[in-house]
């Protein structure tokens, strides 16, 4: 009688002919889940570039990690790319910001104002402090009915030397902001100054909190509206720009010219009514919140 031999080990399962692998679609879904919390992100149609400016505008000093920030060094290359790209016809700026670094905010405002492509800004929630010049830098601006804008003087963070030159420097920066806002909106300088230096409204600050309809009434923002209104206006400005370009001689069509001289893209001179036409602008400073 033969002794039983050792039991044979079960054969390893053969690998499937087509091993499973992640597709690009699966990677896109995972990426969307990580970034936005949703597996399906609708793709934007048309040729409009959307630029969100949210939280605190971070400039020369890095803010704490718990702060929701928009970094100006991220926005500047995006604006340059939007201006240069033949696939972009217009830029939609969506703001919900508490303010931030003055020089960074004004750099962003200057770039938006100097774009040759149509721009529309929409203030949702809030466009406070240095967010005000950014909002008015677009050729046309909307504010939601419940959104607010806080207008107040410049504030400095950190060590301040208590000498007259410091206050003169602050005053010069303040003037640059006032000139920019007046140039790029319908508000007059006297009204802006009275709102900026008003006492008794803000509990711990000087200034005014302006709600949607009042921002339009003062001439700071062009019209009340939401996303649909902003997109509709931007598409209308894009159509105007195309019609203007169609009248240009072929040799002129490829040449860049400032918005004030481009047919179909009127200068920033804003009419007294809420429906004003396109335009441009400047100014600077340390840290406002």
C-alpha cells in the first residue's frame, strides 16, 4: 500500500486577459471629488473665461493656512493667458471677497481694467475693501440684491512708525484708490469720500456697508443682477466687439489697440444710466482687510 503523498497546492488563478485599469474618465471623477466634492462637473460651453476671486486676497505676506485665500500670483498669469488666448472671447469675474493686500488687489484691478477683451464682474455675497476697485475694474458690473460692499479707509498691519511721513504715505495710497474707483465707475468723488470716512455706521471701523441696490444707486456698480444677467451682458459685449472687428480692414484686424480705440468696445466713460458701456484704469498700497 502506497503512502499518501503531500497534497498538491491549488493552482494560482490565471490573470485576466485584460486587467482592470483606471481610465481617464475615472481619474477625472476622482479629481473632481477631491477638489469640488461632486463627481460630475458640467463643462462650460462657449469661449468665456471665469475668474473667481474669493476669501482674502493674499499678496506679499502668506496668510494662515485656515484662511480661504486668492493668491494674486495665481491670478496674474491667468489674466495674461486669457488676454493672449484666441479661444477666449470674454472674461467673467465672480467676487466674494473680504478684501486683503492693497497692492495685490490693485494690481489685479489694473490688469482687469487693461484687458482688451470684454469683461463683466459679478459681486456675490460681498466685494469688500480692496474688492471694490476690482469689481469696478470690469467694463460692466453687477451685484446680487443681497450682496454687500464695505467701503473704508486704508488700514496698515504690523509695525507703524508714528511720524508725519507715514500718514502722508497712507494718504497718497488712499488717493490712488479713490481716483481708480471714480475713474472706473459712475460714483462721484464727494460721495465716495463721504461713504469711506463715515462714522457711526460700522461698530469698530470708519466707513459704510453698502447693500446691492444702494451700490447701484450711488453709481458704484452698474446694475442689480445674478449669474444669468452677467453672462447675458458679457455675451452682448462680445457680440459688439465682433461687429466692430468686422468693420476693421484686414491689416488692422490683427493689430492690438487699447479698448478706448477699438470699434465695438467703447471707452470706459460710463453713462449716467445703469446700462453703461466698456472701459479701463490704475492705483496701490499695503494691507487692507
